[in-house]
């Protein structure tokens, strides 16, 4: 099974992806935890290009190409081999993030994202967790990390607000694979709900 986690910056999705991987491993399941952009050597190099530096470093169109290239390498070298080996793959972000960050919030480019995805990627997760949180709280959490990968956080609260609306609309568009989880609660409470939903899907 291929599971992805999505959400705005600071939603806690990375923490929840890690906790789910730990919970499933504790039950004896073979789990590969990975992330986007990244998850393979080539994709990690592209990650540095797109997550660091000035917000206006790339146009949205250029970003779509960079993220698609990273995702293709990730798919070829990490995701497909793991799935073929019977492993559970848990990815911190996948194509839905590109649909939001580049396809929605920086121009009406969703059709471009979907066309490239169909041409070069061709798969969707079996299950996607959307960790939903108020954008003001999420951005505050993200900026409090004081990391060096804050290029998208630097676009400000307006972008986070549009992304939250967009992610919820995406969940409504693909209800069969999306599970929307309230991320404003304590991490262990969120993790328990996520694990329960994942076990039901795996069964």
C-alpha cells in the first residue's frame, strides 16, 4: 500500500507520517518512510533547489517541472521498488502538494500539473491523510522551526489560507483515498486516529 500525508506548512504531517511508520513497524509490518521533494539521491538534490533561497527564485511553471523531475526519480528509484517488494510506502507529501503549491496558489496551473503527472508519474497513493489545521497556527509552527527550508513559508499567510481551502477541496474531489484528520489536537491523539484509519485500509 502507498500512503501519503498532505497538509499546509506546520500542520504536523511530517510528525504524523513518522509516527504511523513507527506504529506499523511495531506491528511487524515492512514500512518504507520517505518524503517529497526528495526520497532518492537525485530528488534530494532538487529539494535544495526548490526549498531554499528567495521566494521569487523560480516561476510556478519552472517549479512544476522541477518537482515533476524529482517525483519521477523518487518513483523510479524508491517507491516502485518498495511496492514491488511488498512493502508499505509512507510518503511525506506527493503529487497533491504540487497541485496546491504550484497548480492553485501561484496561478491557475492545475491542468498543467495534472497533464505532467499523467505523462510522467501515472500513479496516485492508495490512501492520503490530510492533516488539517488553521493556517495562522500552522504558519506560526512552521516559522518557529527556524529552519533553512522556508522558501514557501516566506510567501506568507495568504498562500497558506488558499492552500487550506484547496486541500479540503481536493479531499472532496477524491473522497475514496482522502481521510481528513483534525491536526489541532495533541500529536498522540492525532496519531491514534491516523493509525486506526490506516489499519482499517490495510485490512
